C-alpha cells in the first residue's frame, strides 16, 4: 500500500459514519457498471437467500419500524 493510500485511508476512517457512507457510495459508483453489477448481483442473491429462509420458517421477519430505528441509530 502506498503512503498516499495509507494517509487517505487513515483520514477517511476519521470521518463520521455519514461521511464514510457517502464516500463509500461515491467510490463504489466510480468503479463502473461491471463492478456494480457484481455487487448488485451479490446483494440480490443474499436477499433471495434470506427470503427463502423466511418462507421456509428458518428466519423471522423484522418490523420495518425496527429496521428504520436501527438505521437511524447507526447513522447518528
């Protein structure tokens, strides 16, 4: 890892959660469609796996309000 990359990483890790999330989104978006397609496909496969487990009774549902409350807590 180059010294510049180490410096950028250290500075990025010092950002707030919101700033890091924004930076991560910008960096991922800069990778192009091929990489994003792989990432999107991985998330789709994960969502389908979880949904299958839910339908089979292996996983319980979570109320949307709980999900949003947890997301808000994580972003503060």
